[in-house]
C-alpha cells in the first residue's frame, strides 16, 4: 500500500484535499474515495444523489408535476440533484454541470442521460436489425459511434441497451431489442455494453450504459404496451434474465427497471429481481434507475396506497435512483428519520451512484464531456460505418431463380412511398437524428444504377409522425396512385417495391393488433405483379410482419428493417451484389397476427404434430385457420452463396460432468460467390423433471468461405450449456440424453445426440 493524495470532491479540489491510502488495486481505490466522500455527506445530500430530474419537455412519457426552472436550479445548488435526462444541448449540459460542481457544497458532478438506442445523430439500424447480423461486433461498433457522438455533445449516460426478450410482434418496442432468444440477446447485450463503455469508462468517449427494462416488460400480455406480465420463475430465470446477466458481466454501469407488473409485483418494487438476483446473486455494483414515472405508478397499479408508500416500496426493493418523479426527494428523509428506511440502505444506494461517477472520471474532470475533442458528428467515417453495419443487418428472405443481384443496366421501376422516404429509415427512438437525413432507397438505387431508374409513389403514407397518438389512418383510400405505378411496372425490366411500416408504427406506445401490411400496400403489390411478375420487395419495418402473400408471390424479398442514415446505399449494395447478405432473423415471422406470441423455443405440448395422419385430425396443437409454424423461422436468412451442411459429428457419445464435448460440422460454399454463413447450434433435453423447449440456441459462429471452399467448424459443449434454472434455488443440468441440431436456421438442421452423465 502506498500513500497518495486525492480530492474526494471537485469542490474540495480548491479547498481541502484529503490524504488517503491508495490500495494497490484501482477498484479498492475507487471504493476508498466513495467512502471518503460519503462520510462527508449530510443525509440531505445523500438523498440528493438519488434524484434524476427531467431537463426538458421532451416527449418521453407522461409529464408529471415538474419543478419550475428556479426551483430546479436551487435544488442543483443545494446538492439535491444527482443526474438529469433530456438536457439536449452541450451548452445547457455544461451550464447545469457548472452549477452542481461550482455552487453546491460538495461539488458532486451530475450525470446527463438520454435515450441513445441506435445512434445519436448518425443513425445505425434499429437494434432488432443489428441483432439480425448475429454479430456482437456489429452491436459494439454501432454503439462506439453512438458513444462518440453523444459524449461529444455532453452526455454521460445512455439509456440503453434495451435487452428485453420479446416473443410478440404486436409489442411496439420489439424494434428496440434483440428479439426472442436469450442466448443471442445476451451476446448482443455484451456487444452493446462494450460499445458504449469502451475499454475504460474513464475515457473521453465512453458513456455509461444502462440496460433496460428490468425485467419482463417484453412479455406484455397480448403485446399491449405497458400491460401486465405473468410468467413462471423458469421463464423469468431461463429466458428473460440472461441478457441482463450478460450485460452486468460485461460491466454495465446501470440498470433501468420497467413499467410492468410481474406476477403481481410491479418490477419497480420487486425486491427479488433487484436485490436478490441483480445485486446479490450477480454482484452488480452499479445503480438501478427507475423508469420515467414508474415509482408513482406503483399507486396506479394498485400496489402502493399513496405516494410516500410508493417511494418507499421502490427504494426498499432496490431502485436506487428515481427518474423524474421526486418521491425520494419528498419523502425519503422523513422515512429515514422515522426509521422506516435505514440509513445503511441509503448509503448503499449512494455508493452505487458515486462509484459510477468516479469510474467515469467525473471527479478528475467534471467537464470532460464538455470539452471539444475533435469528434465530427455524422462524419464520413461514421456514415461509412452506418452503411456497413446496415448491410450486415439485412436479411434475404427469398430469391427465386436468382432474381438478385440485379443488373445495374436494367430498367428499374421503384414503387412505394417508403422508397422515397428520407425519414422512415431513421427508425423510432432516434435520439438527435436530423429529420429527413437518411439516404432513401430511391436515392441509393439511383446512385448505384444510374439513369434507367424511375419512381412511382403508388400508395400514400403520412411520414414523420412524432406525435404521441399514432394516426391509425395509414393512407387516404380515395387517392390511390395505382395508375402511375402500374404503368411504370409495365415498362420496367424489374420492379423494386418498398413495403412495410412507418417508423412511428413501432417503438414505445405503438403496439398493434395487426402486424400485416397496412393500407393499400398489398392491393398495390398484386396489381403491380399482375403486369410484371419480376417484383423484388424491400421490407422496411420495425417488427416481424405477417406477409404470406408477399412470401408466395414476390420474386425476391429483402428485409431491411429501419436501417438508419445510410439505408438506401446499404440496400442498393445488396440489391446489386456489391455486398453478399448474411443476416439471419432474430425473431419468428408469423403467417398471421393471431399466431403471436410466436417463438421457436416453445414447449412441445402433449399433442404436437408428429406425422401426416395427425394433420388430418383436429386433436393436436395447432390453428384450424392458419399454419402452426412460422412463415420464416428464427435464424432464417439466405445468401447469394449456397451453403451445404454435412458430416455433423460429436467426438464422444457421452459428456461427463466437468468435461466438455466437441461438435463438428462441415460447411461448404457450393457456389461461385464468396459469402458468410451463421452456423447455429441448438440443443434439446427431450425429457426430464421439467419439460424443456423443443430447441434452445447454445452457440453460433459466422464463417466466411470463398467460392467452392469447405471447412470443418467446431463448437464445444459443456455441462453449463445444458444447465437451466429449475427453480430460484436450483441451476443444473439433468443427466440423460440430449439432442444436438446444427444448421443455417432453427428449422432446417442436421441432428445428432449424446448422453450427459
Ligand atoms: C420511458 C422508457 O420506457 C425508457 O426506456 C426511457 O429510457 C425513458 N422513458 C426515458 O426517456
């Protein structure tokens, strides 16, 4: 141990620097600084560290009673505000920081948080799109750019990643996460956290990540926003929590809880998930932030009798910092004085907040995020990154008779208003994106293919709705622009048709009961196809869509999602073969909305279909008016290369506890085009003390193969891969036979088996 001098607070830098022991290890050093600072704080100042104020009237939720500007400033000066959200200019952030650092007694710097979900100004593909890359480095690179831009404008805390598992396409926020599978979502969560936080939180362009929404929010009943969630402990522990656990293991600084009632307890007040799991079992040492107004909503839920009770319930359950609603500010002091809340718990919460501020380096330099550091927002390099990541996020769903890639000298009729939109590709949850700043599909095609490109709007959508209330009227049916579109289709060699959703049809508060194509889109598709059967559909959407007609009748389909700032160029790169697609679906696509929630890793039931004879009867698990399977299964996606799987084998028929197995498969690129394939490995525990899903993803690898190349690809499986939570207390693998499936999607797989002893 050696002695060093440090200043516990910035204000005291000028005043009374203290002597302290610096333990050898940086973590202990931070802890010592946290303790030292804590020992100087009054109870009022401690409670102040648990308040986050809203800085603007941004549309991020219902606006609760708000302090006026003067009152807010007084609170900051008295050390009563720990963090702010939605302060949107670097100037405002730096002014507020100066107030906290230079005018409050201890000068504790504030955090400035914002919803940075898939980019700040340079927009990356929506997270569901990024997850389609099945490549955590895509997530990391996307958030590196977002972190660079957001921190350049003064922000220190990103309200992301959203790692809610989402089995239901009706839920509008499905666009914001990694889809339906816990293993894939966990890998993406790690990438997103690393991208935000960089190698070290104290770097100039690292931003603290806040994984959300803890937990279960994506299981809203019937996909209805904010609805109740009700699930078994097995689902919670095996499906919902793993991506959060992965985010925590990746060093995620903060966790945001959610709005949902989970099995009778709104999660904001759920001590089991916040204290027992997150903080105790996983050892999370950052802070938990409530969601916007979720603490007072404990009263609305019918969980707490009144506002003081709501604040107390949230705090006792482990919600350390309150977003905006100020119940901690109003009631915690009295509750500590009356003995209802212990000061030890307050200290624990404050420590968590201070720890992150120290790790961010805010005590060394509270203005670090205010200093210009030469990052150019929307620079060429950032836009290039957006283009590359968008190409990797797209999924080729159909390519009949090698319709794609297109010839650049063909005459191309581009049809559909979405193709012209420079705004929709920016997606929802778009932070500070500049409206209409995306490269439209039409622009992308024109740049790539030149003069023989014509456009017809075809159907109408009202673009760019930012309002709270989604206008359900998609198009004005009296203004059908079909005539022009049909003429164009007739004289074109090939039609590229943009179909899908407006960006404000998805996102928070945008749940839908119908996930088919809205308005006249389908009608126009059929009218166009009747005069030109060579139709390439580019889907632009934020959720899985029920598009069986398109699947059946389009010549080719490219799922582009809402692909961000460079959408048009990235789509054109794929359409003309300058990039070979390799994306795979992170969600199942339904034939019909009524199949939702739809997910590949379901249970088998006692009456699955086992042969064609069963199909003639009605007494098996199915619908009598729609297929039982997905339209496109989880993991599905084509390439311009043709990949063949063969020679699946395991190096032993028995896996002994503590040992591992090697699973090998041969992948061959049986085509003339180099390409990348995501090889997926699933397991199944066919029977046991608890029933298990029909398949569970346990590993994947993206492999690049040159034309004609073949490679043996190897995976390792260990006991831990077989283990699952039987209950809150028990996580283990059950001895017996396990099936192994390997393939290019969750449906078409090779199969083998081994026994675990
Ligand atoms: C409510 C949303 O649920 C959450 O994800 C977001 O971070 C906050 N509002 C702040 O905007």
